[in-house]
């Protein structure tokens, strides 16, 4: 299985994301923001960092990169797409998922090992987990407060599209403790904390993050998201 | 040359922690006038000559597509003499 990892200027976590992909048993394919070609990959990860220096708004300029055009089309066609942190912001700016990520409520950049709970294990990126499973993975962001209008929030709750929630105190002011959401089909997932930093006990709080990367492999082997 | 100004503000219902931080810093400096502060962005776009109606219409589209995120922000477009 080939999983593309996009590098924008200012991306930081592409190598960790590629490593996580390999640990989970897939092949990681480097994709460059300026290439309008997905190199035949089966799924794509938009990793974390500060693409285009977070100028204008986080993800606002990356969203118009050449690679985004075929990526948006493929994801709308059902290809699994995971946006982590800055990648989540890019997904929101591209309107592939509803809502927006805004400045942390307390205004500080945060970097911590965060407990989250899997709320929906039927998406392309969460099927390896059990519902209600708690994980500890790093959370590091300045603009990670998930915001949307009341109607959207009700829709996300009603359709089970909140795929993960923070456990304990709200770390950044996200509505309803949202750590991650999916699109209606469940192939596109945006996640604020970083599973790719929790795939090896040597360099992370554990290996809880690996499940996101094994999930997509499982999804693809079983024929993708219907 | 003329300047087209685009002001972008968070929608009223969206929490603005930066504005709140400014609002709480003002009294520390002895300023007691503010009951609330909202922080936004201002873009000054320079064009040749007087802006045409077509140009202003394009700026509106650019403001909606790129300069603002309509999910959380409102914008206004005006010409500055």
C-alpha cells in the first residue's frame, strides 16, 4: 500500500509521518507541494508544521498549492486523507471538513502528552481502535482550538463525526473537546494531536499513535470507504 | 494609484482570545475606556489608477477565497483616497 506524505515549505512532521507509515507496514511516498501529481498513492497524509510560515491564516496558502487540486478531487472521490495539526488546518481551509482551527484559548503554544478518547472507530483512519479506547499522543499547537457554529456542532455530534475527544481539562478551548473530526463518508479525517510522534517508545510517550496508520491499511485492504 | 482596503474581522460569535488579551492589558496601563476589544486584519492593496467596478468585484472574490475564511470571519472592501 502506498501512502503519500505531502511536504509544503515549512512542514515539520513529514519525516515522522513517513516513518509511522513504514512502521505500520505501508510504503511512504514523498509528495511535494508544487507537484500536481499524486504518484499513484492509495492514501495521503498532510503532516504538521508551519506551512508557508502560517502566513495569513494557518493552512490558508497551502490550501492553494498545486498538489491540492488532484488531492481534493481524489479525497472527494473517497481516497483516505488524514490531516494532522497543520494538515487539519489545511483540510479546514480547503473546506473538506467543516469548521476552523483558531488560536488556543489561553494564547500559549502548548506541547504535552495528551490523553484522547476514540469516539468513532468506523473511519478510514480509526478502524484499528475500539470505540471508547483511550490513547496518549503528543499535542503541540498554537492554533488548535476547533470552532464551528452551533448547527455544525449539532450535525457533527449527531452523525458521529467527532472521531476523537480530549480527555480531562480542555487543552486549547476546542468546542465539545474536539480533537478530531471526519467528513461524512469517513475517508477524510482531521486530527489536532500527533499520532506520528507516538509510534516508537524510544522517541514518544508510547506506540498508541500507530493505530491510525494501521487503520488505513486495513481500510484499503478491505476495499476502501463505501 | 489608489488603495483598496480589505478589513477582516472574526465573526462576533467566534471567540477572539487575542482581543481579550489586549482588553485585559489596557487597564494594566491605566486605560479604563474599553469594555471589549476585537482584533482583526487589514489588507492594503495598491492598484494602478482609480479602481474599476470590475476590479472591486474581483477583490470581493479574492477576499472571500483567500483573504478571509468565511467560516469564522467577515470582511469589508473599500477604496481609500
